[in-house]
């Protein structure tokens, strides 16, 4: 799916793509490590390039563990984060609402959307995917992709605004 397809579908259902800030907060789930868990626990939390892919002669850097999946894993195959979110790191990376922009730009109050001039065709994706090693799935890792990009490694995570009672 490309970014515009995801954005349009989310709007139809009263949802949105998460901002980078929301995505990272949800991914970390209170963790202070580079991933949602310790690096040596990733194989039970994330579908990343591993020995399964290496045995299938994948042409990319692979981790020394086996999660049992060469490409996509069924959603929910791995343990959830402390917030109960599955597949946040690995499997497919996820489109965010933000346009490409420097961390030095200001952010919108409330959801942390990075402020930038409208109209960029480059969007942010977060999360790493099945053909990447762990270093590319760090909670703070971001990729820039043309919003028209459609890739087997690209997906989305619906988000919605929560209103807390006064």
C-alpha cells in the first residue's frame, strides 16, 4: 500500500496514521532500550532478517537467531509490547503521518506532528521489516519513502485520538 491509500482509508473510518512521535511512544511502551525489549529478546518480539532468511539465501544481513519466518509472518505471531501492540518492530514498516523533516522543526501540540510546509511527497515510515537486521528496527530508526511507494515491506498501523474525561 502507498501512503495516500493508507491515509484515505484511515480517514474513511475515522482513524489516522500515527505521527512519528505517537508511533515511537507506542513502540517503546515505556522501554528505555533501543528496542521495545533487550536486543537478545528481539526474536520473540519482531520478525527480522534471521537464519531462516539466510537458509533461503536471502541477499541481506541476517541475525544469528531464527524466528521461523523468511518473509511476512501472520499478524500476532510474536509477543506484544508492554502496551499490547503486536509487530511494532519488524514484519513490515509502517507509514506515519509526518512528512520528511528535520528533528529541529517544531512539533504540533497534542500529537507531535512535525511542522513543515505542506505538499512534500516524501513521508516517514517506522518499524523495520522482515528483510532488515535489528539495527534497522530500533525504536528511533526512521526511513524516508516517496508517498507513492508500494512495497511488500510497507504497511500501516491505524491510530485514533483518545479523549480523556475531564
